């Protein structure tokens, strides 16, 4: 599993390679990492509770309820993609990390 620290380092390196490692974009990297962590938390909740879960209604009857983590995970992922777009980082312009070379 990729860690938030590794992702942050990789994104910063990509910005450095583009000469775009300025405060505004570095702040967006921090935002990306936050959304990454939130999405992982939602995925973990979905693993534990599933896409829906049983609970009781306000009147005390058992009901199945949609897990809000599903929608939240999708929302966080969309925000991550929007940040990558704003940073101009795509698979077409990735420069390999030094650590990945053999």
C-alpha cells in the first residue's frame, strides 16, 4: 500500500521536475494528501460496514441504510483528480522517480 508520505514526495518531485514547486501548487499537494487520507478512511469504513448497514429508524424499526462513506469516497476521489488536473500532472508527462530506476 502506498503511503501518504510517498505520494506527497512523488507529487512534489513531479512539480520540481516541471519547475512548478511554488507555494500555491505545494498547498494543492497538501490538499491532495488530505483527500487521499479521507478516501482511504471511507474505503476502510466500507470494508467494515459494507455498502449498506442495518440500523434502527427514528421510530425504532430495523432498516437498511446506505453507507454515506460510498458517496464520500467518490467525492474525495473526484477532488483528487481535479487537483491533479490543476497541477498539470498526467500519465503523459510523468518523469520517473529516481528510486524506481534499476
